[in-house]
C-alpha cells in the first residue's frame, strides 16, 4: 500500500517536474530549426523561479476571482495531468483516471481562465476570452467524441483499461482509431494554443488568444498559469502516448524493476512528440481566427465519424 | 488639359527655386488647384508651412513634372485643401500645429503632431508658451449596437515605434481604425532652421533610421539643386549603390517580418540572415551598417575600394542563390498564402487619390517610382523595371518587395560594374543670396520629398522633409475596414509605415 502510494506520488511529481522541460525542449528544437541557438532547455524552470520571486502586480479592478483563478487552474491541470498513465497504468488512483473526468478538469481550468481574462475588464482580456471560448466550444465536443470512440472499443472510459486494451493484440487495425488519433492531435494543438491556432511566441497583442487572457498576470500568479500551460502540453502528449502508443508501460504487478524502463520509454515518447511538434509548427503559418472553427470542425467530424463507424461495424 | 508649367505660369514665378519651378498664387487660384487635385488633375506631393506662407508641391504624373505653388498668408489663414482633397488633411493639421497657420474650412480641426506636451504652441511659428500637461484628444465616434473599442499602444508589446491605434470592432470585425501619431516628434525641422548644411543633412539622415540613406540623399540633392552644384559622377553612383543596399536590407527584413506576423518564423529567420548579410556588406564597404552620414552635401564621405567591390559581388551572388528558394517557400506554403492573399486590400482608386508611393501604391496599380518617373541620376543610365500589381492585398505588397529585391540586385550589379572613377566630393560654397531647392528620392517605402531654403550665408533657413508614410498611414485605416482584428498586424506590417519619419 505504501509502495503503491509512493509510485503514485512519483507519477504526480514526475509530470510536474517534466512539464517545463518539455516546453523548453520544444522551444529549443524550434530555435534550432530556425538556425537560432535558442534559450537553454532548462530556461522555463528559471523563468518560473524568477516569476515566483517577483512581486505580483494586480490590476485595480481585479476581484478575488482574478487572484484565485491561477491556483485553481494549476490544481485542475495538475490533477488531470497526473491522472494520465505515463510510465505505468493501474496505479493507486487509476480508478479515477477517467477520460471524461480529464476533459471536465481541463474544461473547468479553461472556464476559470476565461473568467479571469474578463475580470479586469481590459479589452485584450476580453478578446482572448472570447476567442478561447470560441475554440473551446468546438474542441471539447470533439474531445468527448474521441473519448466515446475509445470507450466503445475498450468498453471503458478508464485510461488504464483503454491503455491495456490498446496494447493488446485484439485491437487490430481500425479506421475509427486512425480518425480518433488525427482528431486528438488536432484538438491537442488547439487546446495548447500552438501554431496554427495560436502563437505562443507572439508579441502582437491583437492576435493573441491564450496570452491575451493572461496579459494582466504577473509574479506567482503568472508562474502558476505558465506551469499549468506546460502541464497541459505534457498531458496532451501523455494522453496521445498512453492511448495510441501504449507500449512500454510497466505492466501492473511487474515489480519496481519495470518502472525505470517505463520512465525511460516515456521520456523517449516525450522527446519524439516534442520534435514532431516543433517540426509541424515550423512548417506552417498561423491560420486566420475564423479558420479555427473549420480546423476544429474537421476534428469534430473525424471524431464523430470514428464513433459512427463503430456502430456501423464493430471491426472498423 | 494644360500642363503643370502652364498652371504655374498663371502665378508669379519665384526666382532661384530649383530644379522645378515655384509660383506664388492668390487664394482663389489656391482653391482652384485644390479642386483640380481632388479631380485627379495633379497628385499632391506635399503641403507644408513656412513663415507667413504655405507651400504645396504638385506632381503631374503623366509628364513627370513637379511644381510648387505658394500662398502668402500674412493673416495666418489659408483656404483648406483637405476640404476638397482628404489626403491633405494631416499635412494641414501638422502645419497648423507647427506654424499656427489656420486652414479655413478644415474638416478636422483637432491637433495632429502637437499632443500639448511641448511646452510651447506653434514651435516653428510664434512659439507661444503653453502648459505641457497634455490635452484630451477626442477620437472619432462610431455608434452602433455591440460595438466596442480596443485601444492599442502607443507602447506595444513588441519592440516597435510608438503609435496609438483605436479600433472600433463588433466582435472580431473591424468597423473603424483611427490612428494617433506624433509620439516621436523630434523637432527635426526646428533643429534644421539655422543649421549649417552639413549638419542639416546629418539631421535629415536621422529622420527615419531605416531610410537614413534616402533622407540624406534627398536633403543633399535639394541643397545641391539650390546651389546649382553637380556632385562628381562617382559620388552619384555610390549614392545609388547605398540607396539600393538600404532598399535590399529593408525589403529582406520586411518580407520576413510579414511572414513572422503570420507566425511563420522560418521565413523571418532566413530573411533575417540575408538582411544581416546586406548590413555587414554595407559596414565592410562604407564603415556603417546603415550607411548613416555617408552621403554629404556635394558628394559622399566614403569610397568603395577593391575589397568592397568583392564584398558586394559576393553579397549579390549569395542573395541570388538563397532568395529564390525563400520566394518558393513563401509562394508554396498554403497556410501562409491563406493569410496574405485577399487580406487588407487597398483599392487602386484610393491609392491613386492619395498618391501612395512605394510598395503600397505599386501593389495597387499606381506605377510611380521616383527613380523612373523623375529619373534622377544615375537611374537615367541604369536599366531596371518598376513592378506593378493590381491586387492591392498583403500578398501583392510582399510580391512587389520580392520583385524589387530582384531589381535592386541587378541595379547593384550594374552600379558596381559601371562605377566611374574620379573625385568623391566637390566643395559646397554659399551662394551669397537666398536659394531654394527640392528633391524627390525613392526610399524603400516610397518617395521622400525634401524642400529647403538656404540663407545667403549658406545655412538652412527652412527645410521640410515629407515621408511617404504621410499618404500611407491614412490608407492603412482604409484597408482595415471589414477585416478582422487579428489581421491588423499583418496589414500593418505589409505597409510598414514610418512613425519617426512621419512624426518628424
């Protein structure tokens, strides 16, 4: 029991510690692709430390919501990220690792962020929140439909079960899974505010989505939000990894020796995803704001088709 | 229709104004000309104040002729041109701010450059003291259901110049954009009054840092025209070489920057390398990356040696090797084309009305390039094309830059190949009488107009510099209408108007 708790604790700490590393790694790869040297991979940790030490300047018109939101956003995202099996399924709390619960946690975090963006009453916060909610209105249904596709196949919305099913030979080659994978990647890109939906590196106030909402944040509040954003990216990568590349997860009951191997494979998955993300972002321009619904609409349709196909034929 | 010379012949011709004529006119004729400009008979090149007078520069585009008409206004009032011809609006507001010359019937009497923070009013006129507390500036109203305002600037999130943009939008759709400029007013024209000629040309080179060569060239050419001095041929060719290097550096930078605003950083990175190559070549050849202060009255201050020639040839070869691949990347990236094609379309009629210069005008069908239309040396002896497109969108403005890069590379080659030998500079001696001169020079963003009056001792009595941005900024307000808020940075960058050159 103690050991189980320990492994669960390692999982929670692992995602927290690795999240800024993944962000820093993606930035580094992007910089190298642009023939720049780029900041050190560890820079996001330093940034977080710097922000934590700094004074938090709060706008005059800010309500309690503005101050509380960063912690709630961070907490919800952390819990969601910790629920996704990274190196081993079937951990102590894995019975809570329900896909719908994760979608709900992310939705709550987004809801808080959109409220906080509007709380101060600046025009940029409002623009950002309005755009974020427009994106969410399409991304969340798409994510739920992806969950349904998986649940129909695996017979459960619980991630450990899904991962176990996906690793088993009975899963086979399925069209609906391919559709769900593409849809999940598209939704993940939108959810994390990456190019082509949003540009995390922009300095143009008028084009921002996520950055516009957090423009008024500073100090420890901003650190919480930045860390939550990094966690969300890690969560998305872990989710894709755990569902579609479930190999190498330490099997339940395999003993402590299997864990380091699981962790090493997990790190390799993160690195591969980071390189792919950086490549994709370098090769594409940001789309017009009003094209985002088309983009997410395609993800929604793919996920819907994936689900429908399963009703048409169990083998697709 | 009668030519510009016939028109000026109806006024009283002013002696010692070179190279184009200037004529004094009465108020009735001033108004008539204003109406003719509005009808499209002439293009407004500039409008500026002077002590007790107001000048207006006109361009007869088909004939390539330039002329200036002047209205004496001892009472400090003159009939507004903007009442007939909107492009004169900000020029007249600026003249009112700087000289206290009141345009009668001005449709928009708000101050323009003067934000009430100078401590004086009319700094080039009566210099009346004023409290530097600033004054409220009423923005134009847009009324309607669910309209909201987005104020942006003057301090921006990126490292760019200051300017305030007031958007009125309905959700994402833009209803109106109003600019407020003047934050970087440096009082260049005030500093020039009474300055020696060398100093004045140095000041001109600091009007807009990215166009240092073009401004210095315009001011030097105006002074040389006034004093009837011809700089030596080698200097004339070296000036053109510097101007083309400046154009190359800026166009490389702009093509990348437009793409970067669509989050396509790859183009930005590669164009940035090419831009840096040009700047380093300029540094190696002329001892300054931006070639500042290398153009002086009577010639140039730096020569091109054998090593410099090799450097330039290597630069052209490298640009020819790498740039076509970047152009293919730009043209072949569908996601990027989706952003630039059809965005921020400037109608050719508006470009014509405003006499928009540079890539803004040429992307919207206005085939004006001072190098071709006014054919100042050495461009009369060089072969180049003036690319013109009709689409008027962001993509067209990028393409004009791409085509101009190709032309500039060819010009640089021709200049290096045909560079005459000889002296670099002739002595500039005062004329012992007041003289006036003007010049129009093609900077990378459009035509720069310089007009100056020299006192008998050779110092500058009055110098006016008009950036191409004066006629481009208002068009940015026009193209943005009906676009979405998030596309403004892209449109803005494709215009790339100067703040500093405009605020002076």
